């Protein structure tokens, strides 16, 4: 049986995922359960633009769903406060 410290040393380092500020905003609103249309209204852009960012997020996280991306973002501590990422226009 392996001790917890042995398991920690055998783990591969987590990949570095770099999101643009806009991707961070989109991912955060996905975490709040917003649709692409709603996120577009919040951020002042088109739904298709939000979907473009979601596609990039899914590719970067190597996942197929928004929920999976949000779970990975929580694991990697990549989700911030909506007040810090919301563009005031």
C-alpha cells in the first residue's frame, strides 16, 4: 500500500492552461449556468462570439462539455469573482 506522500510524488504535473481574459469571463459565467445568449448580453457581444470562446476553452481544457471545463477550472483554481472579470460599459 502506498502512503499519501508516495502518491503525491508519483503524480504527473498538471498541464498549464492559459486562458485569455475574455475566456476567463466566459468560463465564469458558464460556471454560473448562463447560456451563450445570456453571456453575450452580459459581456456585450454576440452569442456566436461567446460560442467561439467556449470552443477555445473546451479545446484548451481538452474536454467536450462546459460542465467538464468548469470542473477542471475549479480544480486548477482558475475561476475568479464575477465582479473582477465583468467589463463595466
